[in-house]
């Protein structure tokens, strides 16, 4: 993330969470320069992004004032867009979402993209026809370029709050997101195996979601830091479309690590409890 994007995102989050209510002045450019340890040009670029998003209003000599408009509609409905709804970790996440929405007198409108860009586009176009009070969304194939970014920008310009969970798009500036620390998760899992005496560590990551890239970055960093031999042959990448094929391919890395003496994973889903040998798994609360 570029410095001006980081500054813009930080200020956007503070505005959206009420730290700077409508009508209040943001800190001066000089104050922001010192706070974020960046140049004044970087601060000005960040403020320009917020101004383009109609979050603030800049007046020469008066500073930047928060002028965020309230959502155009309040339907009492929040669109919840997940990649999947009925398997893996998602049922538990969605139960938590519905519980919070219900307590605040909102109802959830659930949709699943199946991690397909065309499905995501159809869902977003439907929302534009029938607006909602907010959108909670898990990005689709977030490691790849996405033609639906423009639709998210239009929804944001219509003052519909958007919050991402699990992953978000690098091409969107100022999105609120709730994501796991995937880098440190990958790093810690390697350290865990290393402490247990394992030195030949293979890995499996998802190529079309950004989580896989972040976890791989943590994995490879921990391997180097522990002075472990890194072999590209022992890292397998899979996508939404070929995830089942890697288990049936005789030439797959999985076939060569079938005699592994220890296995660790992410997400702590119930899948980690289903095998004869229980899998040590990193949960979101760790």
C-alpha cells in the first residue's frame, strides 16, 4: 500500500467510526504530516482522495471539514456477500453477522458468489437497482484484477457503506475491512513446526485469493529466518477451479508429502477435526 493510500484509509476509518463527526475539522496538514511521518505532498494527495469520495470538503484557509453524507436510503437491510455460505468457516461467520444485525434492527440479505466474478457482478448490479443500507462483502478472487471495482466505487458514491471481511481489493481506496493477519499466521505456523523439530516443510496455498499470497509471504519469510531449505517444488498453488484436482493428480506435491509427520492449517474449521490424525490449526482468535 502506498503511503498516501495508508493515510487516506486511516482517516476514512476514523471518520466512518465517528472519531471525526460531520462538521468537524480534520487535523491540519502539518499535524497530519507529523502524525503519519510523511511529506506534506503525501497528506495532500490523501486528502484529495477523501474529497473526491465526498467524505470531506477542503476550503483554502479553513482546512478540511468532514462532510460525509448519510446513506441515501435506510431500508433496514444489509447485503451480506460471501464467497460461500454453506461450507467451511462461513456458516459460523454468518451466524455472528446475523446476530449483530438483528440486535440493531437490521436484516441480512445473503448472497454467495462461489468465488466467481460474474456472480459478484450480478449481485452488485441487483443492489444498484434495489439499494440497501449497507454492504458486508468478502472479495472475489482478490489476488487477480477485478472488473467489478467500478461498481463498488459507484455504490460508495451513492453513500452506501461498504465493509470487507476476510479479504479486500488492493484497487479500492478507503475501504473498511476486517481481515486476519495472514502474514504472521503463515510465519507462526512455520515457527511452530520448526520448534517441534521439523525442518522439511512443504506448503499449499490458494493462488486466486490474496490470503494465499499473504500467507505464503509469511511462510517464506519464516523459512529463511529459520535457515530452512526452501524448495519451490514443495509449494503447491491451487485455484477455485482446480482445488479438487490437486488431490487426484499423481504428480502433485501432495503425493510426495503424503507421509508427512505433522500437518498445520489455517482457520481452525471443523475439517481439521475430521481426519484420523487431528490437524493443529490456527484460529482467528489466536
